[in-house]
């Protein structure tokens, strides 16, 4: 465990500290952008179009006209992308309110076989929007091969004032803005392997968890430091060994710990600013990606599979909102569309008449 903490420490000291972007829209997961300031989440629906969904009710208030995926929101515009088989990545600028198109341009991407994975992301860097894409290609062979995957990357720099394309390039986009420095207090604890989590940044605070030996029992305490002056705030004891820390929320404003309870998991969600318990309820999952919006805990339920007519149907991940007081589901929306693969493992394939193999 100490070795693991040291690895976490090295990562955080090297600048891989999760930054809170709660004042701005943030990427919750691929194809899901949260704009808490305007009470909206952008996601793809079963038709692979972008929908704007009210966070409080789960109601769809706007839908894009074309197939596309949201990747970044800034001010009154939403960036969305769609890949083309001809070797281009279409980048659209949509009105954030009604999802009507404002502009579009194409970026060249590899046109060879479908990649094993393809990911687009965007960030604000020194008054520019940097769009980065990454394609991973793996060899398809019935014989196990040691060949490593091929990775191709590219980027585009966009002027957010005019939304014009400044430049494109291959490889990883160079950072124009230096990463924020880590305060001395948490950096020293990280280097000594004394932290129980990575560092997370929210507003003016850098937060982390630390194991503290209290009367022979390990207690998890919340540690907080002011970024501006490195001032350490008093530690707050959160929980003992019964609960297991799972992760910070995507915006770093909360943290989740859970414990097994019968056939479910008992969730405890704490504020990283105050250490106060925000919500406690039971859930079937131990600790998925989540964030808190007003009186709702919104989390990502993983994809599931089921047998349908001898074929395996993959149901997409689902965004689920739960009331913090009752623990009851408020709303749920799948991200994307189901996929069919098959035949279902263990089932014989369905043969067509005349195939000679009946």
C-alpha cells in the first residue's frame, strides 16, 4: 500500500493533479459535458445526436439536427464532433441553448481501418481552445501477437473569440500555459507517501485524503491547503476502516466512500470544502464516476449485456440521478444507442437455409 501511495505521489508531484473546472462546463465522460452553471448536461441519445438535458428533471430541452458528439462547451457555444469514413473529423459549433449549428470545419484523420478506440477532447489553454484527438489501432488476428498497438494523434487550435481555426498539427498539442504548481504542504506529504489519494483542486483549495493513526486505528482525514498562500487548514476526520474511499467527484467538490451492506453498497458522500456528509444511501455499485448537483447525486452506471434472440445486446452506459435525501432514482438517461454483437456466448450461431451447414 505504501508503494502505491508513493506512485500516486510521484504522479501528483509531476503535475497530474485533477483540476476542478466546476466554474466552467466539464467533461464527465466521453460524450457527456456538464454545464452546472446553466443546469444542463449535453449527451448523445439513441440516435447518436446531441441532446441538452435539464439536470434537475432529466427533461430533453433541445436536440441537434445531425449525428454528432459533444466534447466541449464554452460561453454560448458547444463543440461537437463526428468522424467520417473518408478520413475527416467534422467539428461543429452549436448554439448551447438550442443546438442549432453556427459553424463547422473538417480535420484530417487517418482513413485506414476502424481504430480500436478513438477519443476527442478539448481544453482552454492560454485564451485558445485546443482540440486533441487520439486513435489507437490494434492488429486483428486469431493468433496472439506481441505487437504493440499503433497510436496516432492530432490537434487543432481554435480562437474562441471568432471560432476560427488557427492551426492544425500531428502529435500531441504543445501546452501554451504552464500547469499550476502544487503547494509545498501536499507536495511534501505526497513525496513521503503519506497521502491516501491523489490531489484534487477545487476553487482556491488543494484537497487530498490522508491516513492518520488514531488510537491504533487508521482514520481517513480530509486535508486542505490554500493554493494562494500554502496555508494548511485543520484536518477533518471523515471515517474509519469500515468505509473505503472510492474517488473524488469529477469536479472535485465531493468524495465518495462506501461499504458493503447486504447485497448492496452503502454510499457516504462528503463535501471536500467542509468535510460535511452530503448524502448517505444504498446503491448496487461500489463507487462509479459521479458529481453532485443541488439535491441530486448523478452517477454513471456501466454498460450491460443481455441475450436477445440469440444475439448479445450491449446496452449503453446510463446517467442516473438520485435524490440525496431519499436515495430514490429521480431520472435516468442512456448515453448513446444499444449495440448488437453475436451470437451470444454459449449459443450456437443461427444458420441460414441452404448454407450447407444445417
